[in-house]
């Protein structure tokens, strides 16, 4: 099996479309990646052949739907190295996975207990903890970042103290692309008996992970960033951690028994999946994981790395363009943010979209505290997938030159 980006690109029907009369250069994979035909077809097949509600049905379609749903759980458990599929809770995405922990784990905390995040976090790993702080008097502490856009490891001992109960950090920044050195943070959390939650939204799209080896207690990620559908995500939690958590939502499917006097809850994962779950989405997310596993991932990583290097080199050559994040390829994902003196990211994105067919993201990327720290109002971000090619990078750099010419006059 060898890596052939052109063959792989042909698996994504949407990449054949044009935008504003030009070829599409899709470089917004960090926000939402596209779905290959294998995933699209799996969803259609499920909806065409096995659509029904799950768990309680006693007919053929309900059994087929339940089987597909639980098989999807098992596939995703394998994808992240979970020992047991019961540790995989289906959620709507990374955001709802983190909220689930902020509620269930958070409600076991007392006033004065500490939760540690980093200054790199996406709002979805900040706001749930602020809500917990307001609810329970928990103290929220923040690990600083280095000038390179990485978590500052020299601050670990100072920030992660004896009252720390949870360290909740990103496995990879959606702004700087920096991949977190989890080992050191896991050791610091373990040293004070704190749990570790990793936001894996920007990591799982690039290949499987091993949650046990990472030393995590919770791992959150989204389907739509890993070539699967939206409206689906996963919270992985160690069995004993999930067992100690109260559910966030109450309703059907999450109970053991209900009476007006008393209701008892099912065990994880169903305890956290009240109501009809996103069934076809779960099936599609598992198909996406299988699709990733079937690729030549070494070739894929080398390809994304080479293109990331081309973008970084290209940006370095342009006056007034500052890369926000590591300048080298070591320990970084193919997510490249940059700021341009005298030009707003939204304007840059608009020129690239309308005149060059390049889809980028511009703004604060749901990381306003980081923007403030970096002294920028926003950045322009290019984020790669395996289907991107040299033509996409050429279009990005050509479009950027055009934008610089127009906007900095
Ligand atoms: C690092 C990170 N965390 C969390 C999220 C939120 O993911 P979702 O909107 O799928 O819940 C994102 C999405 O951009 C992200 O990049």
C-alpha cells in the first residue's frame, strides 16, 4: 500500500466541485474535514437498510440498528486503544464530551478544588470549567504558553498543586498546531492525584491514539474533524471515572428503572446517552475511523508534513507575515496560523475564497484568551488533510500575495 494523494483525493466527491467558478482548494480541515465516499456510502447503506431506533427494539431493523451502533462503539474504542467499548460514550462532539465531564466529574468537586487548563484551549475547554467554577466555587488555573505557542512546561509544578483535581488540556492546539507533550503533564497530574482530560479534536483526524499510553482519564473528540459526519463525537473515560459521574441529561435509554419515587441509572456508557442517539452518525464516524486505519498512514503523515513545510517556508518569505505557532515541523500538526500586519484575517480569507477558491479560517478560532495573549485580534489558518496537494499550497501562496497586494495598499 503506498500513499497516492491523487487517488485519495478522488475518493472525496466534494473536492471535485468548484467555488466562485474555480477549483476548490479546501484548507479548513481543522474546522471540519470532508467525508470520503466510503463513509458517505456507509451512512446511506445504514439509513437504507437498518434505520430504526436502538436498544429496546424487538424487530429485525431495531436489532440491526443496535448491532451497527454498538459495533461503531467497538470500532472507536479500538481506534483510541480503549480496553473496553463500555468506556466509549457517544456525544454530539468534543464540546458536549467536555461538558459531560464538567458536569459529572465536576459535581464531585468541592469549593477550593482546582481545575487546570492551558492558555491554548478552545472555548469548549474553557467555558464548561468557568460554569463549574460559578456553580461550585472551584478554582480555575491556567498553564501559560511559550512564545512558540506551546504549553509552558516550566510552569507545571507551580500551577498543578495539591488542590488540583483535574488537568484539562488540549492534545493539540487548533490555533498554533502545537502537539502537547502529554507525558510530562500526565506525570505532573499523577503526582498530585489529579485526573487528566485531553481534548483530542485536532489529533484523532491524523491517526489513531492510545489513551492508556497517554495516561489520560478522559479523551474527547469529534466525528466531523476526522472525515466523519457532524453531530457525533466521543467521550472516552476510564471505567471507574465514568462510574463515579452523574449523568447530565435524563430521559429514555439512560435508566435502569423509573418510578415517581425513585429512578436508578444504567451503567456507562448508556447512562450518558439519554434519548435517541445520533445512530447513523455513529456508524459513519466508525466508518471514518476504519477508513483512516486502511490508509498508508506513514505516507499520509510524510505528505502532510511536506506540505506544511512548504506553507511555513512560503510564509517566512513574505514581509509582515508572522506565523503564530512553531516555525519548525517538530511536534506540530498540519495546522498553520499566521497574522498579517495591516490586514484583517476575514479580509484575507475573503480574497482567497472569492478570487482563488481557497477555503481558510480567519478569526479568533474560539480561542479568544490565546489571541489576547498573543496580541492579535485573530489569525488566518490553513489546516491540511491527506487529500491536499501542491496545487492547494500554490493556490494559498498565490492568493495570499494577491490579498497582501490588495489589502496593504
Ligand atoms: C481543539 C478543539 N477543541 C474543541 C473543538 C470543538 O469541537 P466541536 O465543535 O466538534 O464540539 C474544536 C473545534 O474546532 C477544536 O479544534
